[in-house]
C-alpha cells in the first residue's frame, strides 16, 4: 500500500529535479598571479657562498617540498619531537574535530536533495455524548482509534536553493580542511623554530659562561697585581664591574631558555613539570644545502591559507545562488498513506486505508525589499571575500620573498660573524699578553673583552638565524602537506571521545 506512493513521489521528484536549474554564479577558481618570480633578483642568485666552515645552500627552482621537511635537518631528536607534537597537540586536535564537524554538516545538508519519509503511529481513546452532534438526548459512546501512517515530503529544488546551500557547506568543509593543514604547518614550524631558539640560547649561555671564566681569571690576576702595587684600585673595580655585567646576562638567558623549554613542552602536549624533551644545541642540527622552491604558479595551490581563502570565496559565491533562488517559486510535494481503525488488529484490514497527495507552490511577491537586499548583501560578501583572497595571496608572496632575501644574506652574515669572533678572540689574547708586560692599557684590555663577548653572542645568533630562516622557507612555501598520505584530511576522521561513550 505504501510502496506505490513512495515510488510515485520519488519519480516525480527526480523528473522535476532534472528539469530544474541552479541560479546564481557558478564558481570559478581565481587565476594564479601573472608573475614569474618572488623577488626582483633572479632566484639563481642563491644564498651567498661561504667557506668550508659555513656550509653553502642552493635554491632548487621548481622542486617539490617533502612532506616531512623537518627531517632535512637530520636530527632524530627533532623528528621525534615533531611526531610527538602531531599526536598530542590540543590545537591540532581541535582543528581535526572542527573538520569533522564541517564534514558532518555537509553530509547532513545532502539530505535536502532527497525526499523525507516518516512513519507515524498513534492511539487514543475518546468518549463522546449526544450534545456534540446536536442530539442532547442520545447517549455518548466510548471508543479507541488506532492510526498508522507513512508520510513522504519533498521540496523540489527547481532553482537550486538546496544545491547552492550544499555547495556552500561543502566549501566550508574545504575551508576547515585547509585550516587543519594550516594548523599542521604552524605546529611543525613552531616546533622546529622553537628548538632552534633553544639551541641558540644554549650556545649564547655557553659563550657567556666561557667569557665569565676568562674575566674571572683576569680579575684574579688584577687582584694579585694590586696587592703588589702593580695596578690601581680603580682598575680592579673596573674589572669587577665588567665581570658583574657579564654575569648579569646569564640569568636573563637562562630565564629565556626555561620559557622556551616550557613552550616546547606545550607544543608537544606535555605539562612543564613532566617535560621529557631532549635538550637541543646547534651541533645537533644539520643545515639543508638543497632548498626546493616551488614555482609562483604552484604557490596558490599549495599554501593552506590561500586555499582556505579560496574556499571562503567559493562559499560566498554559493550564497549568492541561495539568495537568488529564494526569489523564485518554491515547490513542495507531499503524500500520506496509512490506516485508521478502532482496533489495532484491524489496522491492515480492508476498508481502513486512508491516503492523500498534494503539492504546494509558493512564489514570493512582496517582502518589502528583503529578498533583493539579501541578494545584494550576498554579492557584497563575495566582493569582500575576493578582496581578502587577494590580500592573502599578496601576503604569501611577501613571506616567500622576505625569506629568500634573508637566506641570500644569512651565509654571508654567519661567515662575517665567524671571522669577527675569531678576530676578537685573537685580539683579546694579544691584548692580554701586552697588558701583562705593560704594552697595553687596561682600557684596551676591557674593550677587547667586550668585543669578544659581543662577537661570540652574535655568532650564535647568526647560526641559529640561518636554521630558522631555512625552516621559514619551508613554511612560507606551504610545507609539503600535499605529499602526505593523509593529505585529503583523513587525519581528522578519528573517532571522538563522545563517540566512544
């Protein structure tokens, strides 16, 4: 009894849907920017060559970035830390859950394209009297009514309200997918750069401690000379002041190191009190010498933030279609088939069947300008999304250009600081010997000490900056997420805690 009605409704819906159209613009992906490079200087002019103590790096134009780019630093401890962060970082887990939410919302909206079928069963007992039928003298009656019904309803998507709504939600799902990839890239980059910062601080702390030892020895020598009248008290006090100033730098560096360690623990999902992360120093890291650089035309297809902005643009385009379709007729067909009886055992008996079929057509005529202004608002939202997309693209190209410019200078900076540190060390040693025989003043010795301290710290910072800029290059180019096995966002499909309960 029910099957024919359902088949008729579905067949009618299919025919009407096939003849319908989705009004509004069909989304077209923005064309890549018409540029050939990232900077005014040719990419072939790669990072400056350096001596054997400062490894050279070379740009590989058009080469692809590996998914696990951090392994190019050849540090097992760093790779282990990144793997731990990818499994335990709560921000990444939140992005995965948000993607699952967007995916399920899109699946739920897909139901708008199909008929809705509901089953209903009811039973009620009723007592009547003659007054209800205009015969006060007649006695009432007591009876029970049983009802079983199947209802079918379908909103015919003649002008694409449902399809454009679904398109918008699908674009939102893509947005959350690229937000997840952005969170993945941000997390891995933060882990690498924070580990580099730790290594830099440890190098600076080691240099500061070496300088403290040297200045302490110099102070002991000056005290002995003062005891025999070889130097004045002001000279001893000046050395004590220099030593105290150097020692004052050590707690500041150690404080920064503690904060960096806490930051690494948080990125990896540890509490600070249970930090089990291995200590990092610059000698644990190997500088990648071959630096892949994606073509500009590929950047817009690889940067998660650009793809996320494109998804928002797509969603805004679909919303124009929704607002446009709301101005056209809306058709809904429905049908009911069931049975009504005074006994449950007679529900399927002959003569108890009831049914109805109907259609409802609504054409908006006057809404005080609401529908027109809603469409204009949707167009304005699309224009805003388009401008935001262009802004994200410009920012992405600026990021890449900044990193390329930095890398071109990093090797030269490290080489210069290496030479400066060695020269300062040699100058300090010579000045010390000259001071001991009276050929140099204490002021010259103090200046040599300060110069040596500054160059040692600057060298550690320059070496760390080169590692950090290399990591920034991989980040600015998108991080190679498209080469991962789960690059389609399947990483976000894990079972949630609520599902397990």
